[in-house]
């Protein structure tokens, strides 16, 4: 039986995805290795703290493994996987029922010193704070596009919305982000 399945953006071998679907723990480990950075980044941007992002990342892979029977191995893996991750993030936000305050932002420790390191750290913190102030529908689209590097059609599949709706949410989300980010920098323009 010939399969039309392809995994164009991830570089994940379709065989790994099919083995994951059947419960192969080595395939799960390979998927964790491949996606852990992206999932952690998604968790950090959705939930706001390093500890929440770590817990979220672990739970995403456990949850995906438990839900693997719902995945159709003839379809692209990435939209399904990110939908599982996004739904788990939404559930956590619903349970929390609050947006993290800016003073709950993670503080990264740098051994390096210097003006450029300080500036980059400040920019990352401002980006994180700006994302957390956006409506969740905009934040989700921006995180899927820029953190998880999904293409527009993959975002549409992940969120279960039309391609036009993705484009609208991204455009509005970017405009809202820019406004919040510029205000957070005291009116300075640019990233």
C-alpha cells in the first residue's frame, strides 16, 4: 500500500511517526529530541515562566503519546502534534484564569557581561511581556508561526481555521504586538 504521507517541514522520517503511532518508545524519544526546544519555547511564550514551560513540555509529550491513537499516520504529523500541545496550553491557561504578571517573568542568568548581552536580555523580556498581553488567539498564531516555525497552512490545520483566518490573526497579532512592544520600550520603535 503506497502512502502519500510526507513530513515536509520537520525533517522527521515518516517511519518514526508511524512507529510512534504504534507505541514505539524509541520513536517517542526521537520525537522528543526533535521537538523539545520548540515545545519548550511554545510553553514559555504561552505560559510565561521557565518552570511552567518545563512542566508543560514534559506533559505535551506524555499527552501526545497517550493520544497517539487519534493521530492518522496518513496525515501530516506536525499540525496534529502542535494542536495537542496548543490544547494543553489552553487548558492550563483556563485553569489559571489569569495572565502572568510581568514580575513573574523568568530572569535568565548570564555569565557574560557587556552592553549587548544586557540589551538582548531586555529585548527578550520585552518580547515575552508583549506576547503575554496579546489576546490568546493572536498569541497562539504568532507562537506557532515564529516559535514553532509552522507554515500558514499548517497553522490553519493545527488551529482548525481557514487560511484566511490565519492570515488575519497573524496580521492583527503583529500589529497588536508592535503596539504593545513599542509602548513597553517607552515609545522607541523597532525590535
